[in-house]
C-alpha cells in the first residue's frame, strides 16, 4: 500500500537520510526506533511533506507523492501527529478535533473517537492547553484520525507521558486500528510501548536503517542496545 524507495533528505549540504526504503501493508504497524538525532523526525516530516526530499519515492496506493504538498498527502491518505503534539491551546477539545475535519461537510465528531478516548468526552469543553500531556496526545491522535487516514504517522507519542497513560494510548491505538482499518508508522525510543503495538521494528542510526525485526522474532535486547549505546 505504501512504498518508500531510496529516500534521501538533506538540510542544506548536510545529508541526513540515506537511501531509506521500506514498505507498509494495509493495517500494519511499523515502529521506527533510534536515539535522539538519528533521523526519525526528519523521516516522518519528509513523508508528510514538511521537509523536501532530494530524491526517492513515496508511493501511497499507487500515487507518487514525493513532490506533493502536505495537504495533498493528507487528502491521499496520510495523517500526522507531530512531536510535541501541537494542539491549539486556546481552542476547546471539541474545536481541536473538529479542526481535523475541515474537508468534511458534516462536521460532527464521530462516536468512535469518544469511545476510544473517553477522557476527551469528559474534557470536551475545556481548552486544549489545560489538558495534561497524555490527554493532549490523545487529542492530537483524535484530531488526526477524524480525517480518516489510511496511514497514521505518530512522532514520539510517548514523550513526556506517564507510563499508565502510555498503556492507555497503546490500547486505544490497537482497538482503533482494528475498527478503523489504518496502518501506523510510529517513531519511538520507548520499546515497551512499541512492543505493545508494532508488527515490525526498523532501527535507524545516522539516517540509515541498520536493523529490522518482526514482532514474531523480535530481539528486544538487541533493540535496547541500539537505543542506549
Ligand atoms: N533544521 C535542521 N537543520 C539542520 N540539521 C537538522 C535540522 N533538524 C535536524 N537536523 C539534524 O538532522 C539529524 C536528524 O535529526 P532528527 O530530528 O530527525 O532526529 P530524531 O531521531 O527525530 O531525534 P529526536 O528524537 O531528538 O527528535 C540530526 O543530526 C539533527 O541535528
């Protein structure tokens, strides 16, 4: 469904991503893991079109998107939750979610959102900025989901979030994926979280994939070494 082929990304003359390739099947979850500064955010931003790619292909359901604008990529089926969440602090929870539904005429928040994230229902009239980090992360995921992506991209969703809420988010994502039928690309440093949700693990170092595992034969010790050395 999604095919990334030999992606190269530069910041000025600095070559940051080197010939990255991977495929994603419908409904699959891939975790891109690596330490700070290895290129995770750059990869995800280049997929959604916030950073230009120098060369390579990004093909979603047969459509070549490497040169497309971000809004065209969203229309083609990408959803993005950036690092730091970037919700609108002065808008209510409800307004934040509705802001993800611009392209739908009938703007009503679908039931499955509040079923998956009951705390957002309880908080629906509060300002986004008054939510905890974990609640804001759930809000950011909800806002991305209402555009009905085929590929949801999450950049370090567990950053700064307490462990019990991380478990809640993993549970909600697994449930939503079954119900809503989307694939997931998640960048992470927290292996306990990706072990709960990922079908495949790609390890990135200095902008190159250096190791990959499937869930069935994941070598957690080896991945941990990549994340800590
Ligand atoms: N705007 C920029 N200009 C120049 N170099 C950058 C820029 N943003 C990131 N880099 C460099 O690109 C490399 C990859 O950074 P990136 O943010 O993608 O890593 P990351 O794995 O997402 O790390 P983090 O977990 O800290 O977000 C790093 O060496 C970083 O210093």
